[in-house]
């Protein structure tokens, strides 16, 4: 079966606002079954109203999870350390933890497990702040992600001039260098959306160009393998401009070939309608790469979560 997205590849001539195109990608994917993920053991990346860019109620995810047979959720709201970033000081640890622990208690007898996680924005310059904070604020599960801040060369008003005159390796280097820093820090169970930068590079650099240069990923993948940090296969790219997971299935396979053994999967929903969107595709990528289990943590040491048998690849 082809791994191509049901609505095709990004069109470099499409100049509509990103939100408009992504709405169309999302709806087309719904028509092609990307909303039909069912009977899966884990969605390890979810945002609620405790994130500044999300409007989903935790309770709504729980209802859908039971309906769809999703056995376990990790609630991973944003925490930022850069005062100019939107999740800086947005929700308190106490509020986030109380929301999740209370939901976990309410839903346990319906067979749904809910873990208290976090998605920390990693920036090398805040690494020691993050280290101290994580020590003082224990979570079940911690994602470290590189996002695009106001100063980033990938921000909409910077990216065209940044891309002009730079080679592809030079273009991805600032993003991947921070990802390598996140992996080597040893602070995180997983790295969120490993190549999220491809969303911001469209239309200047297309996912197909990155797919044709897999060697650009090798230092990043090596940093995951060497540090024991899990690779997250993030399904949100399927409803965004790239129309493929972060990272694409071929990169998941390359990670395994390089010795990677720890992988996790999340839908990265910020709205109720995005819950588990594309999750089956992400499971297919992981199974197709030869993995038999996901790596997860429930507050203690890492645990394996077996993949269901008979996954569509
Ligand atoms: Zn993120
Ligand atoms: Zn996220």
C-alpha cells in the first residue's frame, strides 16, 4: 500500500494562508479515513485548554478514547521557558496535575488510563532551567520539542530570506542542531515531532526534497540512539502542510536500522476533532519499520507497550 497522503503533496504555487490550507488537508484526510483510528493502545501526545494554542477539554478526549478503544492517553500540555513564548507561565504545574489526576481517577474503572505528561519547548540556552524545573516537578512522561520562536529563521517573515542563498543542509541545520541538543541533554523521554521544521519550510523546501536527502537526518537519529531517547512518530503532520507524519515512515525505518529501539506515537491533538487523527497511519509506520512495541513511561522506569497485531501498513 502506498504511503502517499490521500490528498497528495503540497503545491508550491498555493499561496493561501496556512490555516486555510491545513483545514482543507484535514477535511480531505477525514474523507480518506484518517479520522478512523480505533483499538490502539496509546496516544502519547495531547493538549488541552491548559495549553495556550489548544481548546480541547480533557473530558472530551476521554469520552472519545473509550468510544474508539484507545486504552491509554498522555496529556502533554505545553511548558515554555522563553518568556516571549505563549506557554511561558500559562498554566501552573498544580492545575495541570490536578486536572489529569482527577480525570485518571474518574475514568480508571472504564478501562482508560491517563498519564500526566508535559511537552517542554527545548532551547539550548534554557537547558539548565529546564533540568532544574523537571527535577522539582515530576511527570509520568516528558516530551522535549523544538518549536519556532519569534526569533527563529523559520518564522513566516524570516523564512524566505533565510532559505535564499542557503543549501539544504544549511537550511535545516539550526533546527536539527537544537534537536540534537535536546536528545543529548538526556532530559526527555522522547523528542516531539522530530522534523516539525518541514511545516515552516513549505513552499520553499518541500517534504519530497527532505525525503531525497535522508543523510541530513542521520546525526539527529544518531543522537537519539546514543542517548536512548525515544523517537516520536507524530501524526499531526498528516493534517498540516506536509501531509505526512513527523518524521516520515522512511525515517522511522532508518532510525531502526541505525539501532534505534525506542519509539512512541502521538496525535498531538489541540482540538477535540483532531483526537487520534492519523494515529493508525503512525502505528503503520512504526510496525512497518519492524518495531513490536512502543516505549513509554508511567512515572517510573520505561515500559514497553505492545503494538496490536494486524496493523495496516
Ligand atoms: Zn510541539
Ligand atoms: Zn504538542
